[in-house]
C-alpha cells in the first residue's frame, strides 16, 4: 500500500486541439488536507473530472492507493474509495434532503439495489442519515425538497453527498464558492469536521481559508502544477507570486 | 398554479394525517362495492377492463413518474404478457394440467419480466431521447415480427382461448364476468401494493434519483443503467400481468395489444391521471377508460377529445388530474381555498362555456366532414344545430373564443391572488 | 433481378431517399435549434398532402404546391408560438409530450375533415406522361419532377443557411449546439421561423408525395417512426448524417420490395428443401420469411443496433 492516497503522473487532457491539462504531476498524501489553487480556467475542475471519472484523460496515470483508476467509470472509482463534490451544485432537486442522503449512504452500507426491505426499516441507513443531518446542520430541513433549500444549505447537502459515501479520499470543488463571510466560516468548520481522518483535495479561492486549513498547497496554472508545498513555501515562492498572485504582494490583499 | 401546492404537499410526507393503511382499506372497500353498484355483465366487463388498464398504467408510471423515462413501447410487454398467458393456457389445457386460472397472470408477468430484463439491458444505456427511441424501435420490431410468426401471434384475428378450459378452482368456474372481476380486483390490489412497496425500497428511491439527476447517481457508486434496467423489467412484468388479465377477460389477444396505439393509450392514461401521485395513473385509466367505453358510443370524435385533453394537461396542469386534486386538497387544508373560490368559480364557469363551444365546433365539424352522410341536422349538448348553418357555427365559435379570451384576465388575477396568499413562490425560471 | 428492375429500383431509392430527407432536414433543423424531437413533424407532412389535394382541386396543382406549404408553415409557426413556447418551462419531457399529443390531434382532425379512407390525389395532368424509357420500360415524369423539386428545395435551403443572418445563426447552432443556450430566449422569432420553415418543408414533401404515396389519415403514423430512425441513425442534429441515413433507408425499403427471396430459397440452395418439422411451427414460420417481409423491420433493427453500439449516430457529435 502506497503512502499516497492519490498519485497523478504526467496527466494530459485535450478537448479537440486545445490542451487543457498539460502534464500534471500531483501527490495527495494519505490523511493530508491539500488545497488546489489557480486562476479561473486553469483546469482545476477539469482535473477533478479526470480523477473522478467524469472525463477520460488523453494520457497519463492516476493511482488511487496505488491502484490505477484512470478512464474507469465514476461508480468504480467510488467503490475504490474516492468521492467528490461539484463546483456547480449537483444534487437531487425534487427529492427531500433525507432522500438525497439515503441515496448517498446506500452503497457503503451494502444495500445497493435492494428491494428486500423498505428504507424505513433499514436501521443502519436511518442512523447514518440522522448522524449526517446533524453534522450538516440540516436536521430541521430533512423533509424539505432539496430545491427549496437556501444556497448555503444546498452547498451543505452537496458536501453531504460527497462525504456520505464513506470514501476515505475526498475531492471538493470550491465548496464555499458564493458564500458570505459568516457562511464561509461555518462551512469551513463543517468541512474540517466531516473530513477528519480522511485525505482531502480541495479547490478553493479564499486565501484566508487555505492558509488556515491546508497542510500543503498545489498551484495549477494553464494546466500545469507550477508549485507544491506548505503554505509558507507557497507564500514565499516567487514563481507563484508571479504567475498566480500577479503582484508580489497580492496575498496581503486576500 | 397548483404545481406549487403539490410540491408543498409532497415535501411533508411525515405529516400525512391518515395512517398508511387507511387508503388501502378504502381501495379494497371500493373494489367490493363496485360490482354491487354496477351489476350486469356489460358493466362488470367494463370494470374488468378498467382494472386491467389501471394496473397497466401503474406499471407505466414506474417508468414515467418514478424513473423519468419516456417509453414509447410499453404495450410490447402488455401484449407479450397476454400472448404468453394465452399460449400457456392453451398448452396446459391440452396437456390436461389443472392449473388455477387466477394464477395465469403470474406466467404472463414472469415472461414479460424476463423479456423486460433483456429489453431493459438494450434500452437503458441512456435516459431521455435515446431511451424513448430505443423503446420505440424495439416495440416496432416486435410488432413487425408479428407478421412473420403467425404461429405465435395468430394472423389478423389474433389468438383466442376459452378461459374455462383449465377447469374450476377457488370455487369459481370463470364463466361469468364477475368471476373475472374477482381475479382482476385481487391482482389490482397485489400489483398496486407491490408497486407502492417498491417506491419505498432502496431501488425505488434510486429510480427517483435517476429521474432527478442520473449523472450524480454514478458518483454515489451506482450504475444508472442498472437502475433503469431493473425498473424497466419491473414495469414490464407488471404490464405482463395486466396483459394476461386482458387476455383472460376478452378470451382473445391480438397484435393490436402490443402495437403503437396501445402504447399511446397507456401514456395518455398515465400522464392525464398524474405521474407524481401514486394513484394518479389509476385515476387516468378510469377516466380515459370510461371515456373510451362511453364516449365512443356518444360521439365519433372521442379520440379527438382524448388528444385535446392530453394537450390541455400537458400545457396547463402537468401534474395531471391527481395533481389538481392533491393541490386543491392541500389548499383546503391550509384554509386558502376560500378567498380564491369566487375567482375559481368564474374561471370554471367560463371554462365550461368555452368547452361547450369547442365541443360544438368539433361535433359540427364531424357532421360537416366525416359524417356528412348522416345529414346536417344534429343535437349537440341538447341544442338543435345545423352543420351547414352559419348560426350554429357562429354560436359555437363565439362560445369557444369568447370563453377562452375572457378567462385570460381572470387567470392573471388568480395568479396575483395566489401570490398574495403565499401559494406561489418566485418564478421558477 | 434484371438490369431494368435494378436501375429503376436505384432511381426509386434515390427518389424516396430525397423525399425522406426533405422531411428529415426540417426535423433536424428544429431539433438543433430547440432540442425537441418533433413528433408532429410527419403530421405536418400529412396536412401538406391533404391541403395540396384540396387546393389543387380549386387552383390547380402548381399553385397548390406553393400555397399549401405556406399554410403548413404558418400553422407550424403558430404551434411554436402558442404551444411549444408555453410548455418550454416544463422541460423537454413537456415539449416531447406536447408534440406527441399534437400528432394525435392532427390525425383525428384530418379524419374529421376528410374521412378515414384515402383521397383520390392524382398526378397532375401536365406531368402525367413518361419522361424517358429504360430497357423498354417508361419512367413517369412526375417522379422526375419530385426529384427536381427536392433538389431545388435543398439548393434554396442551402442558400438560406449560408447567405442570410438568421440562416447563419441556425447553421452555427448545428455545429455549436451550446451556442443555442447562449442565444437563449432572446431569439424567439428565430425559433418560430425555424419551426415554421421546418414545417413548410414537411408540407412541400406532403404535396409532392401525396399523389405517389397514398393520401390517407395513417400516412403520418406510418412515416413518423421512420423519420426518427433517420435522424437518430444519422446522428441527432446532423444534416449530413440525416442525408446519408435518408438514402440508406430509401434503398433498404425500395430494394426489400424488389428482391424476391425467402429463407426457404436460401436453404434451397444448400439443398435443404423443407423446414425440419421437429423444430416446431415457429421454424416453419421462419422458413417462409421473405426479404419483402423483413423490409419494414430493418430500419428499426438499424435504429436499435445503432443506439446500442454508436449512440451518437453516423455523423453525430452529440450522444
Ligand atoms: N468540455 C469542454 N470542452 C472544451 N473546453 C473545456 C471543456 N471543459 C472545460 N473546458 C475549458 O477548460 C478550461 C479549464 O476549465 P476548468 O477546469 O473549469 O477551470 P477551473 O476549474 O480551473 O476554473 C477552460 O478554459 C474551459 O473553457
Ligand atoms: Mg472550476
């Protein structure tokens, strides 16, 4: 077993003639919280799509716990222990919050496509959903339709779907995008709690959040990782300041 | 307008006022009363037909309402179930087996279920348009194959049977329509309960998830294709039961039962009844079934009325008849119907006037065209009219157009009122 | 098969293929712009045939060939404006079901007005002669005329698409479907126009096909599924794919009738003259299956096989 949760080797992806991911190398160590930053359009979401199986890479390797997963369908990758959230909220809009979460825990609890017992009788599902609702602070909304939730609540549910599947490796794509300052603080606390003991790779723009939560940071610019290191190293890296932060002192502004 | 009320109602499943068993007791009670209230072979035969179609529509809604799949060939399994049951009966009767007739739908249903697994495997790769197209293609294939295999499908006149050939069982000899009613009623309860149960299982929930967001399901570890395939097979199996019952009821099965017309019929029934309420399709099957039985005696235009009703539901009340009822019920419970009553009554009245105008136009049209040979004089809604008379056409057009135009301002006032009452949220767009 | 039958079958295949493409092109245009597979498209074709029949009684065939498609086009535009646009907010399923219901209603309305039996829509006298002879058999001038009309329509359509502003928007939406969403609701006129033009194309097809195919209320229901086969097999939204698929279907359906061959013949060559009876009656049925019987099945077989193995279609970009 490798010490790395995810290892990406020379990963490439092009859409037609356009190269979007241009030879990415990245390691997510087991148990670390790793932030992925980079300007808009750098290819962060595309990289997540490649890892999670939404897109097929053009070339390169992706190892999850040492096992190759590139090009596999999303469900297989979930079974191998990786799950993700989406930048654009991707939930089940016409189902209740509880039903959303039930779907997300069914696989890990082994019920899969069962028709043997009604959901109401599946104690383990109910217990797990109750726990998740509590954790996501959505208990009071359990029977609300997902599309009637407020934006931060929908983001919490989006996060919930990702963590509920029980995978030990998580990819979160801008989980706090579009939130107010106070909502961000609450969301960060939530993320720290639910990802306890798991490996986390997260796209985030808010520098304050990143320097608070990340063990390491990778910087993706134009489809390439130009630097990886601790927050201090990244802060001090002149190439990062040049390419990403624009001016040498931009981080003060963040 | 009513959509929002439905959603509110749906979003509070925990707050149902009645215990879950009460509707079922009501269903069973109604099934007991019906043949007593409508005695006579013709009536009971109609009830048998309605029950069969109700099961068929419930099975279709597993696809349309629960999984969000538009099948254009569901009658394939209704018809194949009927053929399988018929051939099973013929074979067993010849072999002299004492197989109880009420269990025959089990054979048709199982056969259709197995074929459904195969068909589902073919059709389920994608949802949406590709699914609709594959189901259309498969059903046309099966239909066209009928001409090639007369030994299975019979020729033009189909395959007939004598349901009494299997002998008596459960104290019935199955000669009378009432005996068949018992079979249909019991199977209706079994199928409805089974499908209701199915909605509460993990697979049933995943079907909803596939309907809402098939891609996300994959990222939770499931294969949307598998979910579609199994729901397709289940729907096929129950349709096969319905088809077997139809075969038993009519003692004949023809290729029409597995053709496009029958597929269309079940789609209309299910959608008009309402796809988001469990018993909606039953309501649709009863309403459309009765229209088919009674209206076809009254007017040559009954198919046209069907089509117009369907378009009306699609455009104005996508929740179907059941959606309207549930919405109204929710409003009453919330005590918000009162203030709307005068407006609703006015709209309803004008709507009826307009409807009368449309009916006159259509009936006059038939008399002027298709049925011109019957003479131009005709009684429509009790009024003597003339298909060649300007007055008749003028009155009809006036009612239809005048009613429709005068409703429009009232509708926008109703909308404002519902806004004020908090029944309507912001624009969903 | 003799050389004469072969050459006439080829001619007829091309002709039928062009007719199908006249319909499929409108369907494809509408689909590319609005993402809706219009179930009522074949119904507009039928309305075109009936109007052509009715009008040519009063004003003659050639004026009817112009007027009938115009009426059908206006009808289509009205349907878009007052029907489709309203159900748009209920999503694609709502739109699909709406056109489905419309097809149903049109079929009934046609029966109401013209009755259930077929109409005596004959070839106009001016074109009722033999165009040319091949191997001693004549080829009717009207069929040549159909071919000319179809080609002329395509030339006009091509000019419209490449030389006008609206045409350019439509053409762009064929190659860059995501652009349509960017156009969004700001171009309802374009939607209406495309729906109208698409319907009018179906109307033209109806008028020229009416005298050759039979003008009857079931003509929409029998042609509609074939059209779907064409646009799906060709690749949804692809005009060139629809063209190829139209010709393929044209050839299959024409040749299936022309080829006189059955399973029995094939086994006859192998020296097996009778169906082995011990295999049961189903095999006896299969024994008698002829190519002509298989003809109607092949398009659907093609559709299912295509969707399973190549869901994007022959030339399709979108799956
Ligand atoms: N399916 C696609 N086809 C073509 N280009 C794409 C596709 N998906 C993403 N892109 C392009 O790839 C680039 C990276 O996008 P994305 O990964 O979303 O960036 P980020 O998440 O870093 O902001 C963008 O320029 C985007 O336009
Ligand atoms: Mg992104």
